[in-house]
C-alpha cells in the first residue's frame, strides 16, 4: 500500500485519418453497476450523483482532437495534426454528432485491443518515415511539434500489466511534459481527454467504461504524475489496475478530481494472498486550479457514505499533514465518523490501525505543551 498524499490547496487524465474524426453521439448515461458502493447515509449529499438533477450545463469549448490535414494535397507531403475546425468536424460527422461536440470519453467505442493495435500500427509507420520529413502536431496556442520517434512512446496504461499501453507525445524541450495521447486514429491534447460534453456526467461518477479508464489514467499518471505534481510533498501515484474501484469528480464539463478505494476482501498485491480487512481510501487527487474549494473533504465524505454498513474505514498510511488537516475538518463537521476512520497499513488488522481522530487530538495536545 502506498502512503496517501492529498494534493490540495496551498499544499499543493472509428475516425478516418484523412477526413477528421467521425464522432459518434453518446447513448445516454453510464449508471453505476449494482456492485458499486452507493451512499445510504441520511447525511445530506454533498455532491450531485449521475442520476440527480443539475443546473443547466455550462457551454464548453469544442473538442480539439488533432486530425491530419495535409498542406501539400496530393503530393505526399507531411501531415499537420491540428485541431479540427467546426467545418471539418461537420463534414466528417454528418453535422448532427458534430453539433454535440463530443469529447473522447463521450465518443470512444470499440475493443481496447483493437485501439491499441491501431496505435502500434501508427507508431510503426511513424518510425519508418522518421528519416524523411516528419508530420507535425499543432498544440493549442499555435506551436508546431514534430511527430518524431524521440518524442513519441508507449507508457503502461495499467499497473502490473505491461501489455496494455498508451501512445503519448511529449514536448521535445521537456520529455516529462506530455502534450497529447493517441486514440481512435487521432491525437488528443491532454486537456481535451479530461473533458466531456455529456451534461449527465456531473459530480462523482464511478469509473466503468474504457473511456473513463483513460480519463483516470490521464488525471493520475499524466496530469498529476508529470504536469501538476511539482510539490516536494506530493505523493507519486502509479497507474491504477484495470479493475481499480475509483470515482472521478466531474464539474462544468471537466474531470477535476478522483479518488480510488481498495475494497474489503480484495488482494493487497499480486505477491501475497493477504486481503484487505476493511475498505481503504488509497489515492486522492484534486487538480491544481480546483484546489482550496473543499473537494477533498467532499470526496472523503462520499467515501464514508459509500460504506455506511462498515464499522471501520481506512486511509492509506502514511497520511500527510495536508490530508490530516482535511480529516480534522471533516471529523469536526461529522463527529459520528470519528470512531470509524483509521490510518492503516495493509491488510489492516487491528495491530496495523491508528484511529485518526485520536492521533489528531494527541498531536494537538503535544503541540500545545511546547
């Protein structure tokens, strides 16, 4: 089990290649599965669920999947992957789907293995032509980035599963900065991967579809791990497993936060037969521009409400000072949870638990004597 570091506040995721993406309209809402933990507490809900009513959905910028546009039509010149204009999108999608401005999470369909095979084929073609004039990717802002082998590579999509990979484009000036991911025969800017045009995708939503797995990966591994996890106190989150229980917090058409849970009875890791003895909040992240707005406390509340029948709930050890501040505020607001929250090491038996509220009181008392 990894230590949990809350990244919050002051403490500091099939198109046709020559005609632009053929957007597919969404087919309604993705509802949590019957096995997903559901809030059952009488405590007022602090976040709108997928099925709750919501205010009118704010308008958002049209998606900018980079589609190939050749500057030398018919002459075999390099392709420029640039954001599709409304005209290109309408021509590619017949108008109706384009009017919905679907993003990747809204439109992604098909077998993940087929999508990966397509990415591997594209990468092989890119390597072959690396000695000639390379294609270019137009990043938001207008700068062109050459699509060369030195800047394009695969990263693991899931933990402990090297066969599932994601093709990414990095900044040639800073290889730790990912600019785009390749899916569905298109390059998608990172910021567009975590957006949605579906008004029903609002609040905390359980991760279920492959598209939502991609969003979780981008939030965790790319946005936090490479782009926003700059603080020396930030924890480092590895990619989640393919079956990780997680929720993404959607707000104003954008994925702004997530948390993941190790379920009671699930294996601690692949090297042992030990199983978790209680539900454990394992990872949590809030995007930098949405910090200091109470989202960490809201996700902690959602976690507790999702397991109202459990006498004890865990948070991965060690808990950072920032996370302790969130826990303190939460437990002061909801004193009925003070006996339930424990800092735990896997698998979480009683010798591996420390009551969080008791520890806060002891440290507060100790600091008051100095």
